[in-house]
């Protein structure tokens, strides 16, 4: 089973042993970040540093200035954590070690953009902005995301790309010093807290027959019991119970349509810029109203647009099933497993987890994250990969 490990450029650059170490795991491919959000990351084997702090979302290569000149929203260059063509330097070393390199592109997740251009952000029913979550419905944001997808995905020598966060982001966010766990929103509450009420979305709701301001008031009213500690029902039935089936359905029609057309445009832009045979995958969740890095999608639709999906499977591989039911013969279904023990991964169980994923339709594996894993975790990964064939 083809297996790829995620990496950051700073895992490789400046470490002469990194590329051969990754190749020694027995994998054939690396998914290397070319555009990424802010993070603080370990580099447990690097000879020059052990902690890398990426202070803001950035591209990890020099942008094409002719594409971005004069535009209000444009990619940010990385700072000292990935100066120059950090992606290109790492990709060259990995390719020299015999590894196929695919790009890893984070799109609608950018706190700096939201801080510097607040009007681009999702606005909840209370008027709070989410700077980490660009509103997908805004024309300027959509143009930016489509162009960023094409540029960051199609880097020299790359054989494919994996597009993360190509869908709605909402309340859930791995934020620094996070302190929002005091209320249990549940699946339904998360959806209501993630609805956007910017001017563009208000117009979008109106197209669906809803008064946006009345809808915001209805959301606030529906959430009052949740704020007081009442549990919210899970799944879409919980959303309908809180908001009413008609209003809930209308919001989903608007949001699903916005996300679908953006996904179509971004994938088309990548393919137009890419050489023949370039593989385009999306990090995806098979429930279209879900928000986050794994974009909520309709499985049948997304597998008609992209070559396949990368599906989170660390907590169980069940999310593969809706994609397997909708897959074409040539669809790629990559099961993504965390292999860092300290981040909830189970590298020692990787062989069994991979077997289970294959039985549910997985055609490939993704390992998160070879740069973050300890030596012991990597040894377990190597043993598991050797047995996969």
C-alpha cells in the first residue's frame, strides 16, 4: 500500500541525515508543506534546533510577484523559520533520496490575514469575528484561495498535492492557550457557532428565503439552553431541533454551495497549472456541514472533482466508508493516521490500523507526522511499513 509521511521543510533543511532517515522508513512519498498556518513544532533530531515557531501563516517558497502585485489579500512570506525557498531546498533533498514529493497546502486557515483584514473573517451570530477562519463566500477571499492553491500546489518537481482546509472553518480551532472548553457545544452547537453572518453571507441567506438578522437572532435563542449547560443533540437532527428544519436546511444549502464551487474552482486552477498526471487530493470529512482542516464535503461530489481524499482515521477508520461507497475505480482514498504517540497516535498499532482501513476501502496511507515523531515512534512506523508490502 502506497504510504506518504507528512513533513515540514524545517524538518529537512539543515539536517543532512533527514532525507535518508525518512527514506529508510520504507515509504515512497513525502507530503511536504509549501503553505502552512502558524504552529510551534518539535524537531527532535535536528542538529541545529529542537523547537521551531512559525509565527504566522505563510508560504514556504518565493511567490510569483506578477500574480500578487497590487492585491490587497496576498500570501505572507515566512520569517526566520523558513526563509527563501525553504520548500524547494527540502524537496530537492527528499527527491535525491528517492522519494516522490507532493505538496501540502493549507488554505482557508490564516489568523494573520484575519487580524490584518478583519472584514475577511467569519462573523458569528453574536458579532464575534474568527480571525483564523476566512469567509469562503467573499469574492476577494475566494480569488485569493484559488490562486494560492494553484501556486502553492504546483511547485517544481512536485508530483501531486494535498489541499487542506479547502472548506469552511468555524469555532473549533487549536488556538494558543485555548479556554473555550467550559461549554459543551456538541456537533449541533458547533455548527450554529460556526455560521457566518458577514454581509455576503447575509445576502446568501436572503437568496434562500431567510432574513439574515432574524436568523442570527434565532441562532442566539437556540443556543441559550446550551450556554446554560443543556446538552445539544448530535448530528444534523440536533441542528434541526435547535434551529428548525427549514432554517437549518436553508443555511446548509447556502454553505454547501459556497464550499462546493470553491473546491471546484481551486482544483480546476491547480490542474490548469500542473503537468499531466499531477494528483490532486483534498483533506476531507464526509459530513458536508462539518468545519475544519478536513473540509466537510459530499463524497460523491468531491470524488467527481478531485482525484481522491485524505481522511482522518486516528480515532477509527469509519469515515472512509461514505467515500468508499462513492468512489470510482481510480479514486484515491488515503487513510491518515497520527503516528506520534504524544499526540494521540498509535504507531505500534499501525499495521493493524492499516489493515482495517484497507478493508474499508483505503487505497493509500498517510502518516502524521514523520518530523514530529520520536525515534521510538519512527522505529515502530518502519516496522509496520515493512510489513505492508
